[in-house]
C-alpha cells in the first residue's frame, strides 16, 4: 500500500521550534563555504539526526542526464553500530558541525559498505514502466511506501538493497528540473513513519532541491565565464605573439642570407633580443591572471602595502618627473582582502596614472574612511583623461588606450576588488585627469595600533 | 620601379619590410599610421598598398574605407596579426589578406601576384 502527497511546505506551523531550528541550520550551512557534497551531507544529517527529523537512514540519489543514480547512504549498518553512533550523537553539547564531521568520518569508514551497496542502483526517469523509487523523482511526488514486501510498484532489486518494509521517497527538484531523490527509513528502530516526519522531510527536500539547482547553475555560469575569458585570452596571446615573431623570423632570415655583413648582424641580433624580451613581457603580464585564485580574504593593515608599492614605482615617477603625493588618514582600520593582489592592483593603477601624466604633473594617493566599515583608497592623476565612451569598456579584458597596451591591468584590478568584496569606481575628464577609487571593506576597532 | 606604400605602426616591422621589399626591387615608402598614409596618398601615386589593421588612431579598416572613397584603383594587401578581421566585411574590399608570420614568403608572393595582374 502506498500513499502520495502534494509537495508543499505550506501547512507548517511557523512557530514550531523544531522546524525553525531545522530550517535555520540547513539554510545557514548554505552560506558556509562548504562544497555541494558537504551541504548535501548537512541535509542528510538533518534528516537522520535525533534533533532533526530523526530517521534512521537517508539514501541520496542524484540525477545524471535522464538517469537517477544512487550516491550516498547515511546511517548505521546494524543495530550495534546504531547504538554506538547514537551514543556519540546524543552527547550533551554536541552541535551540528560535530555531527557533520562525525557523519563525514562515518561515510569514509563505510565507503566499502552502505554507500557502495547503492552505487549500482541506476534508474531511467524517462522510460516506462517507472518503478519505486524512480517514480517519486520522475513525477515530483512524495511517496510513502508502507508495505514494501507486498507492493508490486517497488523495484525488486531496490527492495533487496534497502531491506525494509516501510520507507519514504522525497523528490529533489527545482521548477521543472529533477535533481534527485532521498529515501528515508527507520530500519533499525522500526519506528513507524508519521505525518509529521513527512512534512519535515518534504521541507528539507524542497530546500535541498533549490540548493542543488542554484549551485549547479552557478557552477555552470562560472565555467562558461571562465571558458569565455580563456578563449579570449588565448586569442589575445596568439596575436600578441605574432608581431614579435614576424620580426624575429624576418631578421633571422636576413642573417641566414647575408651572414657576412657584420654591422647588420649586430643590429639584427639586437632587434631579435628586444623582440624576445617583448615575448617574455607578454607572458609576464599574463601570469597574475593565471594564478589568481579567489582565496579567502584576510584582514590586514594597508599602510605598509601602499608604502611598498610606492617604493616600487618611485623610480618611474622620478624618471617621468611626475610628483607622487601621498595623504593617508591616521590609524586606518584593517581592510579585507589579499595583500599581494591588492598591492599588485595598486601598482597597476599607479603605473597607469604615471603613464597618462605629462612631465611636471602630479599623481596623488589618498586613503581614508568612507562610509562606516569601508575604507577608500584613491589614485588621482592630472593626465590626459578619457571620454565617457572609453569608460564603458575600461575594465573589459584586452581593452587598452595605449599603443602597446595589453589591456589586462584594469581588468585585473577589477577582479581583485571583486574577489575581496570591494568595488572600484572611476571618474575622468578628458584633458584634466582621472581618479580611481578603490572601496575596501574594513574591520573597525582593529588595527588601531598596527 | 613599382612603388609600394606600407602602413604599419611597429617600427621594427617597418624596417624589416622596407629592407626586404627594397631588396626585391620595389620602391618602398612607409607610413606609421592612417593619417600619414592618407597624406602620402594625396601627394603620390602608388602601385600597391600594404596595410596593418590594428593601429593607434584610425585603424586599417578606416584607411581602406577612405581609399575606396578616393576611388583610387590601387590593389591593397592587408597584413595583420589578427585572423579575425576577415570577419569584418570591409576587409573583403582588399585584394589579399596575409596573417603575419615569421616568414615573409607569403607577403612577397602576394605582392608579385597583384602587381603582375
């Protein structure tokens, strides 16, 4: 005998603390930098832990194309194991993080057992006859199987694997997209499933579905963006290499054809050397891109970083006879970000500013608090500036206003700022100059003595 | 002696083209950008124009458009590091498209073909 339910979370009593606690724990875990696998484990944990829904075991299927595949099975293998696990989990003061850690360890231990048993379970979602468990996912319906042994709709091999008379199938989906299914049972305690359990499990399923959907979508987007950026970069590199290679090839051929002209030989070798240097420059300029990974930002004092960067560009300023003016507010709070990348970004801005500014001009760097919990670092020049039309494209990769510009500098700066949760703004007036403002999140109350 | 106009912003490549094409028996003039090229075209007659596309200021596509407006019946070779400009239909107005490489053979043979046509 089976019973089906409309998939909805609407008939919940909103003030029930158990539901709220469950909801908040699951949704909080989604904001953690956990992997999708870890977050699914959080949901399975919520479904099986005593303080959550309290099922004995939770079995997770994920979809791959039109197939439903067994992936994870969380729970004790035997009553003995159950006792020892539940003893650990009922230790006073144990929190969700500990339970998840424990479950992760459990999964690793039993990698040869429970989860392995369900890996061979694969069901087509688009082919009749649809059996349980596949039918729950395919029809996006919660199915409560009460007497599995006598129920003809239950797939025989599935019944053999889970070996229990009563279980619950919760589909995981978002909109039209079927993403998987969770099968829950009380194989150890034989406690009958109640309506209350079904409501809670459905709610977890709803959240899990949306979570998987959002994560896979986000990953797809990131991949696509990365592919597009990579393609663009490959194209660009190809072009950047062609001019120097044409020169190297041409002047080498001259050497081969007239090896006895000493003056020309010397000149050609010098040209070739310079062009090789240009090739190296292309690689050098691209290298920060390739290794830029979005590490977790730390908080740090920006003053020494700014000073180090100033040191590195001071020679360029002297050479161009451009005065670099510095004005930093006292006792700035620490900012969030990666000091190496932020230093590199600042150096890019300063070099651009120096490039754009004529002899006798001025470049100013200022740092100060802006809104609460924000620090702004600005780089201003009295250079040639640019019109509004350029502003739109300014941060695009490979866009440059310089004759031999690579168009990577500002793109890089923008990516660094995004990576640390900050932002960049620019104002410019042709003939008067340009000001870039970097906004960093700051940690007030710290770094006063730094 | 056939007169060639080379429009190219890379000084090193200008030097190379001038030397190599002079050796082939051509009278070679160099312009470093579109403006300079147009100025020369207004003053002198050329038998062939070889132009880069990506240059500071107005690019090679704009140069080709201008030349077509002048109704000068002079063959044009595009010589660029970029394959992708072939997609720009204005570049179809040119008589040949050469992608820069480490050898000048293709450029030289295209010049010969167009001048003998």
